[in-house]
């Protein structure tokens, strides 16, 4: 069995995932991780962390925005079907133990190793630090290691681009366990979704809120329609009877990701390549399919109040903090940082 597939997760695993609260979630998040999280919560213990501390490192001058985004992200979780009685949803900044573990872990990894990390490098290109990279930003992989190991998580559903961060995490864990002769911290593996990257409606880049090429989970019906009908297809497919290209055609990418009957999509592709299948027909099909998925999510989201969200978050955080303080106690114990008279 593929070690990185969702099928490899058993009830002996502990799953932990996290998102930086950067606003409402979109269909890329849905296929890339939310769908898996919903399945996994029925299989084993699941933690879901809202990484507000991490978000603050790039938005330290906009704390109000980060705070509001915590609420929006949590609303999306509840609306898509993450069940707080099965998944412990919590706020990173409300667990100071995470920061403490991060500091101990920082001793076990070099700055050079962090700078070489492909995930860090890729993200740096999207930021405007110039030569002023903050140590907080560079330290993300270490803080992520603390998030994971604090809950002894073994299976981490992530996008492919995040796998190098898990390598850093495991490297620190091995050093820690080796130096302090312990097995308190656990190594983890990444769990990849079948669709790890959903392209945006423009076909140019990964779907992202900031590029405005994503379909949001809370998209209004009219905007959903506009977005689907403006999707990039094959610019040379002008008449219905023309043969069309499937590769790079965003409508097909989305049908692959969302249409349940895969054989039907295969037939549509054949027909499209031969000629005789119009973009409008395909876009209508996709629009129906996405409306079907998004309508209930939007309705549920509208019924969730800010008070509901905070109730869920405070309870989840309280439970998570109990686990965190026990792990931190074990960590300090093996390091030998226990003082008593
Ligand atoms: N780095 C993740 C992101 O960019 C968020 C995150 C923080 C995370 N801690 C984590 C993901 C631990 C998985 C495990 O959104």
C-alpha cells in the first residue's frame, strides 16, 4: 500500500492538519484537503489547527484581519462537514506550549538548512521581504514541527509542495530523540490527495484567492456561473464541430476533480477531441455539478454564527491544550529542564 495515500491511514494513526487563516477557502482546498479530512475524521483521532501565529508572521501589522480570518476559516470547516465532535479544531496562538516546544526545536536545525528548504524558498518568492527575511518566517518549518509532534501526529495530509517541511520535522524529531535518548516525539508521514493542485479558472496558475482565479466555497450563485463560463478551454476550439484539446482545458480538469462518474468524463474527452462537443454544453454540466456541491455548503455556512464558531474553537482549544501540556511536560522531563527543591 502506498504509504502516502489516504488508504494507509488506520485507527492507530493520529492525523493533524492546519491552515493559515488567510480568508475564505476555495475549491482547491476542498479537493486538496477538506474532502480527505472529512473522510479521515471517521477513521482516527484528528486535529485541525488554525495557524494564526504563522499567519501573523506575514501580516504582523494586520492582527485584526488575521483574527477575522480565523472565524471565516472555521465557518468553512463546519460548513463542509468537518465535525467538531470528531475533529479537535483549535487556535494555535491559544496554546503557548507550541511556542515553547518551537524554541527547544530551534536548537536542532541550522539556519542554512531552513534557507535551503524548497517550500520556504518557493514561498519567499511570493513575498516581498527583499533581503529582510524575518526569523519568524524562516522558522515556519520548526513551528510546524512543534504543531505536529505536540499531538504525536503520525499522518499529515498536505499538498505535495509541503512535503519538504515534513522532512525537516522528521529530521528534528530524530535529532531530538537521539540526543535526549527518548521516543517521546514521533515521526510523521505526509498523506497526499489524488488532486494536490487545482488549477485556477484562468488555467495559468494554482487556484488562489489572491490571484482571483479560484472558486470560493461561499461563492454567490451568480459569481459561480460567471466563473465557470469564463473558464479557459481550448482557444482553437471555435465551432462545436472542431476537434478540441483536453490537455490544459480547465473545464476538464474540474470535471476530473468533481464529476463522480469517471468513465463518463473519459467518454466526454474522446468526444471533445473528435469534435462535436461544445464548450457551452460542458460548462453547463460543470456548473450544475459545482452548484450541487456548493449550494448546501453555502446554506450551512449562512446558518453558522460567530458565537457557534467561538464555542467550537474554545472547546477544541481547551482539549488540545491538555494534550499539549502533557507532551511538553514529557519533553522538558527528557531534556532535564525540571526544577524542584
Ligand atoms: N503551513 C501550513 C499552511 O501553509 C499550515 C500549518 C501550520 C500546518 N502548522 C501545520 C499544516 C502543521 C500541517 C501541519 O497553511
